[in-house]
């Protein structure tokens, strides 16, 4: 008789490099911590409330949806906590509690779990939640209005709003050093440019995000803003201003680089990042919204599956 052997065929991935979701989540939160702490310095105790509620509610929504769908709890991988932290960082320090709960619900349930959980989401959960909230409650992201009663030691006006409505000459009071050090009105975790850059470099060195996406995103913002500025320097701000204001840096390093919603090949990643950067400036300069990063990332997410069709040729040759 022939000796029978049982063959077991498993699904991909067949080769694992050892990195885990938990490790990536906690290292990303560590990289985002300097910018979040800068928000605490500038905006005070309310920042702790927004961050705490956002992280806790994101984990709660994930636990509830796991129970409802009869799946094992996944909050231990840290991804829900990461979504909560990043979402809080793009909120103003005075974001009302109901808006925080709504944002985390949209990000975790609609942006992530409804697609099948981590790794299956078509869009960046944070960008999707913010975009929906910006369309539904535009005043919540009017940083001049939301932070009206704060006593700042710097120019108390949202830089992008100033540039959009009053032209480039109105933003001369915002120096590059101020923008890098977070001395600008904005979201509680997206104004400290130096901290976000350091966090992004850390993630790239550790291999948790791809440099191709982040660098091409920033290059897209810079080149497009430069072209606008060359055409009309009075109306449109210079490229450095666009890179270091609004959601640009947190978008480039922490949101556009989401693994599930971004391409995996080299050329598609460059195109993907560049499209996000170009769309950001187009929305800012000629669109209806003051900051276009979140909407631009969603557009890039939308074309990501098409870009991934630009794949390298397989090794070998056809006889």
C-alpha cells in the first residue's frame, strides 16, 4: 500500500518578520506622545479630558462591537487606543464630550469594524471620522471660535483661516520657529511640528511606517503650494507655511501611512502620497474647507487599490 501523507495548506502570510499589531500600536502612541504633551502645555487640563475620553470610548466601542458580533475581544492589540489618541490629537482642546464619543464611534465602528476589523478598513478611521464631523458640525473645527477664551502668548488666530480669508501677507506674524514649536492655534496635538517630525522619523527608522508615503505627501504639499505662491504670492501663502500648519504633519506621518488603506509597492506609495499632498493644497487654496488634509487622505485611500495594480514584474522569465 502507498503511504498516505496529510498536506496542510494555510492562508497567507507564509513568512512573518516578527512584528505584531500590538508593538506597532504602542510605538506609534509613543511617537505621538511629544505632540500630545505639547498640547497639554499650551491648552492645559482640558486636554487630559479630551484624550482620556477619546481613548477610553474608542476601546469601549471596540469591545461592544466585538461582543455584538460575537468575536474575541481585540482591544488588547492597542489599535483602538491608538485611534482614540490620534482622534483626540486632531480635536480642539474644548471639544464637547458628545462630539468625542461620536467621533470615536465613527472611527472604530464605521471606519474600522464594519469593514471587518483591523487590516480590512478601506479608509483611515481617523480621517473618515473627522471628515464626517467636519461636514456635519463645521463649527467644531473652527479653532478660532472653539478656543476663543484662551489667553495665548502667541498670535491667537488659526493660521490657515487667516491665510485663506486675508491672503499671504496676513500670516507674516507666524514665524517658522513658532510653527515648529507649536505656538499656533489649532488642534491639541497637531500644532507642535517639531514633535510630530521627531515622532515620524522614529517610526520610519523602526520600520513601522513607510518613508515613501510620508515624504511624497510632504513633497506634494510643498511643490503644489510653491506653484500657487509663484502664480499669486499675495493671495497664496508660501510652501513652508502649508507644511507646518494645520493637519499636514500629523496627516503625513500618522494618518496617510495607515497600513490597510495605503499601497504596498514602491511606485504606488510615491503616487499615493503625492496625490494626498496635492489634494491638500488644492482644497485649502481653492476649496470650501480651510484644511484639506483629512479629505485629501480619503481621496488617496479611495485610489489606493487602483495604484496597487502598478506592481513589479515577477521574477523569472517565460520560455
